[in-house]
């Protein structure tokens, strides 16, 4: 497998770090070498948060992602900050309910998903992050849906599993 470098970004409290953590666990469970590097402002909830995830069959040289294959953003400040870090022909996944501008780049694939609205239809806006993660997994094939569901079951809270599973599947359907 070729190395994949991903950045997840948004406000604290949106589950940004959780998206990255579940992807990293899924990668580990799939036998890949992984790196998960969280970063968040001093405000925590409501402040900015992002994390970098690297998945590779080789060794991870550095946990810093300068040229991302994929960026997932859940707010406008994150789009402004990370749009330029995407490699040409890379993928940008945005929550179109919260990101209020069209990306400037023409050399990347943009996937706009109304994640807040879809999450509300499922039952809770708090699972919008899982919709975006499901879209990422389905679009990139970086890990299988079974891998991400196993990571969620093994490392998440059991009471949220069914709702998160529905959200992952909804995100995957969105890009199918």
C-alpha cells in the first residue's frame, strides 16, 4: 500500500481527534504502520482542533503532514488553513453545512457533504464526523469498512456504536 497522509480539522468538540484516532486504530488492525498526531488550541471545545494521520506499509518517517493526500474539514477556518496543503489530485472532504465558501483549488477533488443535516436525519448532529469518516474510507479505500467498524467497536463507546455505524455507512453511500 502506498503511504496515505490525512489531515482532519475543525472546531474542538466536533470529534476531529476521534476521526483520526479511529482511522489510526483501523490501520493498525489492518497491519499498517500508523502515526496519529493531535493538535488543538488552548480553548479545547469551540477552539480549533486538527490531527494528522499517516498510514503506510513502510515505516513512518515523521508524524508531520506537510503534503496531504486527503483533508477533511468541518469549518471555514480549517478550509482556509489546510486547503493549500493538499497534494495535486488529492481529495478535500468538506461539511457543506458548516463550510461557507467554495474551495479555491481546481487541481483537487472536492467532496461536499451536508454532514450536519445527514447526521440529524440519523438522529444526532454529533455523528456528523462519522459521516465524513465513512466518506473518506469509501473514497480512498485506505482501510476497509470492516476495519473501521472493528476499530469503532473495539476502541469506541459501545452505546454509540450503532449510531456511528449508521453514520459511517451514510458517508460511504454518499460517495458511492
